[in-house]
């Protein structure tokens, strides 16, 4: 089974899932951008492009870590070292309905050539670190402008930017 | 090893593939419930419920070759 086969299997399984929220994490062994690799051959192969399309087509969010990008190295030193962003968490974009904050951080390396990643969910109550996801259909709401205006006017007592208060 | 590192927790695993790979999900049953666990060739998938909340979802742990 190659990587594309596995992605297709995940699509099939996820199409039958019971709950809208999904969290997929692990070693995908693929990058989606050239910036995800330092040194070595710099080219996105067919698998990488398929992986990028998988993320987009399935409305997944690549949870960027707060303290870095690279999660794997080839155990070499100096000029021979190649590091890549191979491990990650992908969240369904409807996770925003859960409230709270999802954050990921890369932990210190221990023995393996992969850095562990911690995914943390802080229950609703502190929304300061929630990533912004703007959906164009928000604008289709007939009262969109008035709604935003009302929220901003009524949230003057809160500290922070208008977007935070929203 | 799992019992020593995280005593009392539950685990489901997928063996490695030669020199690399292998997948494990280890969880605290007091904090989260995992059901419908499916161990496939390159991933483990389960439904989860976070204790004390209405949060349900699907968790997938993958290893791509």
C-alpha cells in the first residue's frame, strides 16, 4: 500500500464517520510545501501534491506548532543534516464549533529522529489563541454587517482587539 | 513497557514495519473514552468522547511508509 492508497483509504473511512469532528495525527512522511524541508532535494513529488489536495479537499487544518515546524531529521550533522516537517496533526475545520483552543507544540527529541508533537485542547473559556477561519458564506447572512457592528459596540468593556472581542 | 511508563492507562498498538513505523494510542480512561477501535495496516482509528463534555469525534493515528 503506497501513500496515495492510504490517503484514499482515509478519505473513504472519513466519508462514513459518525461525528463531524476528526483529529488525524502522526508521521505522514510527506511534505506539502518546499518550506517544510531544509537541505536535500527540493521538489514536491506527486505524493506531496496529493497530500496537499487531501488536506484541502477534506477541509482539514494543518495545526502549526507554536515553537517550530521541523519534526524529523536524518540523524546527520552539519551540512549533511536534512530536516523536514513530516509529523503533524490535521483537524477538521469544524473544530471551531467546539469552542476552546487547539494548540500544538514540538517537544524535545528523545532517542528517535522524530520530535514528538503535543496537541492540546483548552476547554472553552479562553479564546485568545483560536485560529481565525473566515468563511465567505458568512457574508451571505442578510444581517451580517449589522450583527458585527452590534457585537463590536457592545463589547467595549473587553480588552483586546475588535477581532478578539468578536 | 506501556504499563511501566503509564500505569493504569489503556493502549492499542500497531506493530512496526521492519526498521521503522509502529503506532500506539495510549489514553487515560478517566479523561477520555475510545470506542470502535480499528487497527489497519498504516493507522489506528477510533471514536473518542472527552469525559464531562459533549465532545465526540474521530481520532486517527497514522504512520505512512
